[in-house]
């Protein structure tokens, strides 16, 4: 009886969510039609309407005052601010709502595969709940690591160009043409901001605040100090590049030293039992069949 009641509540909540999203989608659909009936296809993404619908629940999320929940939202905001989404602005509350919808989808998958089994529904719900977080955490780490790896090359190349007599703005423009990567995309955004009238020092400070990486903060600080005081930038960039390179080498060596320790657990759980089975299985089978080990 309790399972039927929980199932009824779950289906009722799911029906309400689907109904509200369908109403929001249709209202946006007809609002974007003009006299000839054409539609702006750029807005017809499910995720866009999902995020717009999640704004309804933001006051409920803000009312939660748990310390762990607030720390989680701050962490999500710190990761989301380095991404740029077309036609929508995504915050931590929108992301948490997407996680909840993903958990509901996981429960539905469990229902279709295993039936109304509470244990499987909980397991699939938790699995689908953490999948969006794992995805964005992986993309965040990849973006940060790419910027850290590319920063010494950009600093060295910028120092060479400035030393050869090229002014700072033209050096940044040439680096954008020569190199590719996540850091180059950010430098192009800085150039676009400068073309719109934003001070280049403010643009670089916004870049440092966006990622909050130690090496990038040092790089931006050296540039802003040089632009403020008019002092030479070549020696500072070379030292920064060398320091970041040494830090990257130290991190790589640390990971190399940690690899054998991390391999102990999978070896103990997976490899060693298989070896023991292959070595001693013939003796065990022989003992049970004939009563002797030979």
C-alpha cells in the first residue's frame, strides 16, 4: 500500500512538471511566430525551456539555509562562470533543477527496466543525479588544465614579441592568430571587449577573477602593473613562464609518484584474485575430485 501511494505521488509530481514545461514550450513557440508562421529555431532547444522553467523554483532554493547546500551552490557557480551558454544564463539553482530532472529520468528508466522496485529507483535516481555534475566538473578541469598548460607558451611568445619592438595590443592580436586553445579564446574575448571601449586592464582583471588560477593571476598582475607603471614586461613574463613550467613539471612528477599507490586498490581487488584463481583452481578441483592435491 505504501509503494502504491509513493508511486502515485511520484507520477503526480512528474505529470505536473511535464505539463508545466509543455505549457511553457507552447507559449514560447507561438510567441516567436510571425505573420508568415516562421519560427526562431535558435530558441527551440529543450534545455533552454528547462532552464527558463527552473527559474520558478529559484526562491525555494534560496530559502534553503543549509551550510552544505550553500557551499555546493557556490562551487557550482564557480565552475559555471567559465562557460558561456548561448541564449541563456545558467546559474547554480538552474543546474540543481536540471540535476533533479535528471534524477526523475533515472527513476523512470529504473521503472521501465526493473519495474517499481524502490531500491533500483533510488540507485538510478542517485546515479542520474550526479551525472550532470560529473560532466561539468570534467569540462571545468579540462578547461583549467588547458589554460595552465598553454600559459607558459603565451607568456614566452608575448615576451619575445614585446622584446622585438611590437606593442602590447598588436602582440596579443598576433598571438591570437598564431596559437589556438582555451586561453586564446579568452584573449580574443579581451580584444573584443577592448574594441567595445572597455579598458584592457579591467578586461584582464575580469579574466583573472573568472578562473582564479594562481599562475593566471600572476600573469595578469604582471601585465596590469606594467601597463600602470610603464615598466618593462619581458623579464617578468619570462620569469612567470619559467615558474609555471616548473610548477607543471612538479605536478606531473607528483602524479607519477602517486600512480603506483593508486594502482594498488584495483590490483588488489581485480588482478590478484584472478591470479590466485588461475594458480590454485586446478589443485582445488583435483582435491574435490580425487581427494588429493596431485
